[in-house]
C-alpha cells in the first residue's frame, strides 16, 4: 500500500499507527483513516492497513465534552462482555486509555460488513421490501436478547446500580440538559418534574442499551441484525425504557410522525409501532401495558440528547462541515421532542 493520505481530524496518524501495530493483532501500517459519516456523538473511523483486515476506531467528539459522557472504556468493556452472548456485536480488539496517544481514549473493534440505514433512500436502494419486515422483527428480537442477558453472568453486574433506574436517568439527563442547553425550554423542566412524580415500580434490572434504534444496528442484506452499535450510554436498568425509546425513533408506514426527522422505517414493508410492541411483549414475555410512561420519558430524554448534539454543532466540535439548515433541524427536533413528551405525559393524568 502506498503512503496513506493525511488522516481526518481526530486522529494523530503517527502515534495511533504505532499503537495499532503494537496492540492489535494481524494489522500493519501505513494505515488509511476514513471518518465514517453520520455519527452525531462519538467519532467513528474505518482503518485500513497494508496488511490484515480493516478495523474500526471510536473516539470522543473533538473539543469540550460533557462530564461522564463518551466513556470509551465502558463501551469497549460492554461489547467485549457481550461477545459470549446471543447479542450480535463487533469483536472488541483493543482499548487505549492514554490520552497522549490521540488526545483522548479510544478503542478498536472489528469491522463488520453490513448495512447502516439512515434514511428512506438508503432503504429503497439496499433493503428489498420483504427484508424490511425481517429487519423490524430482528430489531425487536435482538432488543429482547439484550434484555435477557444476565449481567452478573457476563461480568457486567457492576455496570450500574440495580435500582431506581428511571430516577437516576432523570437526574443524569436533566444535569446534561442544564450543562448543554442553549436556551430555556419550559416543557423540558415541566416534563422532568411530571415524570419524577409518576415513576412506575421498577422490576429486576437488565442491560439497557440507552440509544437503541435502526441506525444503531448494522443489518445483513436479508434484514437480520449483524451487530448492535453505539453502546456508550448503556447501563443497567428498566428494559422498558429501551422499548419506549425505540418506539419514539421508529415511525412505521402508517404511524404518526415523531420528533425524529426522516426515519428510514417509513418505507413500505416495515412494521408499525404497534407491531413492534406486540412482538416485544411476545418474545420477551414482559408486560407492556404501562408503555405510555416510557414513551413520554423517551421523548424527554431525546430532547436532552439532541440539545447536547446541537450545542456541540454550534461549537464546531463534531468534525466536518454542517449546513446551517441541518443545525437548525436539531434545534427544531429538541423543541418538538419536548412538546411530544408533554403530550404523552398528559395522557397519564
């Protein structure tokens, strides 16, 4: 391989290359680093060397980041532990906790060949209509598989506390909101207080992904999930929180729109939200009668997450050039998510 071109922002070519050769088996430089488009949080790079298979490197966003966010060691630990379960994940290959190497900790995982579908155009091009139903079923079945893992048996029993998940999440994300907000939104404050007063009784804790949706899963061409991605905010807690968030991200062909702009799942052939919920109840055996609370919580959490992304875009910390219209879309999504959270919370009164 000829000498690789200059690496994209976020990669110290010399030091990272030396670390890869010393710590990841069967790879050799020079390396080509390619920023994988579409990431709104941690930065993800495909790394191709002169020998060995391609790998993937994950690091935090550039610039200042929120405290406790973007924990690379945590994400690496989770996918390494899940490798022995029925949950499909990329192989964990190495973790670097020395910021002197690349300015921040990072980890490396195996490259999984598959589809990441972010919009309807990608679905229409790469996933035939019959495979879309398979994808919907596999997304749900994989989520149920995550929730079926017994944390203590795979070394993740200390990933988080086993009690008071929703209360802890409300505290965490409200703190993140306060740290990153770019303006006041009364609905975020009101919904936080309303959710805190209505927390359902919490059952046994399971692994909770925390950001589970179609484009955080890589698919085989037939629609089956090849790997679940983006474990950065995973913890232990109430599995129905994942279900509520999936329903917020997912807009089937016959569903009302949500705050999540342009979901790929509107293409014909995908199941609707009610289909997802029914399948999850069947596969997991869990009672989903109280899902409305978790949908309201998911919209509120989405508003907090997107505000953080919006703030980082405004600060220029996400890498690459962004159009003003795209940045404005994030601001609108935050406001829309907060409004929909209030609407769903109102249905509980």
